[in-house]
């Protein structure tokens, strides 16, 4: 194993190159951005953790007139394009602003974060105050913005003012780079102040991007294209680069070639299949890509511990509330589709790319679209469909785990809200007919996605009782074997023993139910429990998908 310097959590290009971190060369993107005449505004939308910020940092290093970036690009793909480097490297003033931290539970707190981000940006350009090319009135505004004392109007127009002032200072048009431009809108939508935030964002970006003679070109990154918000309305020469239609797909995420080289360099080729199963599967245009955040985290963990198992690194960077809100909104209407996805299949859906955050929940199509655009689903390849629909699937094991945990949480909460009095009365009274009816009703509420093994039903049974406060032992040794689920009612001095079987078809339900009940006797599951209670109730249950049959008997001690 070769100990590579893995840059987990480092998204600054200069820091990576200067400190000897391992870098997957994406410098070819520069040539794609500036080939022929660059678009006035290029919007690049990708899911989070796919290298957007690092890519923007690389662009800033390459173009910024204040820097000498030649050494940083030595040995990289772009260096071989001498004509392009002579024309563009360190030839233009650059303004680079990230809005990824603009968040808050209220509009007031989020606006303060936005104003602080603008103030920090202005502090990088205080040299403007020493220039006679900037008029005295603009200098006063620059001082107020940098000091955090600007009015709302001044904050709204801060980007356009800075572009103009920097352009006048250098006598050249400015390159504007806006990273995670849609984060303020996404957070505002989540916390209920969308209209107020969009009023600020429209002016902030619109005045900087539309018909700005001081602007050479702008590149923006985000998760969604919120073109309907009129941020880009009226912007000439606007190009949108999305995961569905793009010329930049190989520059965000790792291609198979990137990962193969990385694993060879780390002497970890034996982990190729695990990395593929867990972190590959995203389809951007014609490219199938890996999530770079996951791959780098996994390789770092293996370097620290050769026995490290793959983990959900991507899910740990967010609460994944989008899936939960999706399930809450759509409810039972999406059950079948979720079961298909989590079983490894695909669903056919219309995809709407021009979404707005305040209309995400206006239709089921929008919800499936947002799961696709944010990386929770991807397009299934080699399936011929009409232009207006797509086949969607879960990309890999990590995302499937996110879906499963979200569904499990949803089901647990549904069970807690369900009136279980009838169910428990049926258990403790030994009313088999009522128990069968209650169990089947509850099964219909579930989202089943496993291959219906017995373990799934064991967990299903244990969850019902544990959620109600009963003491539950699952698959513990009792008698001469391991029982499925033992439920203890210490206050009532009663114990229920459940043995579950999965039937291969409906016709076997009765036979398997009898076998489950017989197994309780043969292995004497209930025998040792007789010393701890006055009554032991034994139930054999056979399951076939969302159907079940219950048989039982009581033993009084």
C-alpha cells in the first residue's frame, strides 16, 4: 500500500497543489470553458460533493491577474496547451464568491450571513481604496460594505459595484465566479422565508450578470437551475450545463479511468469492486462517474486501517431531509415505486430540470426530478424511451442505504402513530383471528424493499413491540435454538414468543405457519421462560410479501 496524501475536506486548489495532496487532474475543464468565445454566463449544476468548489477554485487560480499560477499547473493537462495558457493564465481580474454558508432559521439571520460573505469578499479588494480610478463616492460604499455597515440596497448591488470597480482598476473586464449560488434559495425554502431571500438574490445576481459591460464572463455552480426565478431572465449568451446535457461531465466526479489510476497509485486495486459497488453509478450525460468525496474518504480510511469497511460518507454531510420530505409529501402513492427502486429496479418518470425551490412539492414529478438532480437517483442506461421521460434508479449501495434508513424512520413513526390497542389486545388474549387481521393491516402500511427474508420480518415484529415500550429479545438463545422474537410484559407477568417463516408462495402459508409453531415446541423456546412468568403465548407466523397467517397457543404455568 502506498500512503497517498488524500485531500479530504480540502477544496482549495492552491492548497492542494502547494501541499502535495493527491490531485485528480480536472484542468482540461479550463479549455472547455474558454474554447471559442466563452458564454457570458455558464451555469453548472451538479449534486453536492462532486467537486464544484474545487473546480471553481482551480478556475480562480488559473485566471486571476493577481497571481503567478504557472507552478500550480505544472504537469497538468492544461499546461500542454501553450497558446491557451499564454492568452488566459493570470490575464484577467477575478472575483470569486461562495454562498455555501448563507443559512439561517429566519430571513434576518440568513441575510446577515449573506452580508458577511459580501463584506469578506470586499476585504480581498481593499486595494481599490488607494486607486484614483475609483471615484470617492464608490469608495465610501466599498468601506461600508467591507465594514459590514452597508444598507440593504448597497448589499443588493454589491456584486455589480465590485465588478465595475475592479474592472476600472485593472482596465480589463472581470471574470466572476459564483460557487453554490442557489444555497440561499434552498435554505430559505426550507425555513419559510423564500420570497424575502429571492428579492435580495435577484438584484444581487441580476445586476452583476445582465448586460454588464465590465464582465468578461461568469461561471456559476449549484444543485438546481432556478432559471424561472428571473435571475437569468434577459441574460444574453446564457449556457446551462446540467447532469442531463453537458460538455463538462467528465470534470465533475471521478470517471472510471480516474478511479482506476487512483487505486493503482495507492496500491489498492483489490478494492476496485467495492469502490464501484458503493460509490459508482452516477450517470452525467454519457459518462458514468463516481462520487469523489466518497472515494477519497474510503481510500483515506483504508490507509489508516486496512480492514476498513465502506461507509456512507456522502450521507454524513447532510441530514438528507429531502428524501424524508419527499416521503411525507407523497405518502402511499409512491410506495410501489420506492419498493421497485430499493429492490434494484428502475422507474419511468418525467424529469423537469427548470425547477424552482418554492414549487418543489407542487407535483410528484417535481419530487422525483429533485431526487434525480441532487444525486439520489440517476438515469438507468441503455433503455430506449421517449424524449420526455427517463428511467431512474438508485446509483449505488451508499444511496440505497440512505433510502432504507429514511424509509425505516418513516415506518417507525407511522407505527408509533398507529392505534395499536387492538393489536396488543389480540396478542395478550391469544385472539388469532384478530391478530392476523391487525398484522395484515400493518403490513400494508410498510414499504418492503428486501428480498423478503425472515430477518426482515423478525425486525418488523421486534420494531412493533419495542416502539411501544415492551422489553424485546430478538434471536436470543432459548431452549435448544434461537427464537425469532420474545416479548416480555413484565407488568402483566406474560411473555409472547414469535417464530416467523417466509413462504415462497401464498399456498404455503398454512404449512409454514404450522412449521413455525412446531419449531417453538421442538426447540423448547418457551420451556425456560416458564420460571419467569405465569403465562407464555406462542405464535407461529408465516409471511408472503405483505400477507401473513398467524397460529398460536397458550401455556399457563
